[in-house]
């Protein structure tokens, strides 16, 4: 699983429902939700 930073909880969390997206400039990113609070979590860079 990929980790991201939840801004609401201010800590690193595992990204739930992670999907790979491509930004407008062509960079890969991972988008999903925080499993604890349900807010959107976003991480720029290739997912593992």
C-alpha cells in the first residue's frame, strides 16, 4: 500500500481506494482517501 500525508490528521496514513492518475504536466500521482477520517489524500510520484 502507498502512504500519503493526511492534512486533517497531520500524519502519514495508508491511502485507501488508491488510484493512479496523471497530472497535466505528465507526472504520475496517487489519489485516494484517508481510512480514518475520509478526506482526500494525494501523493505526487510513482506509486509502489
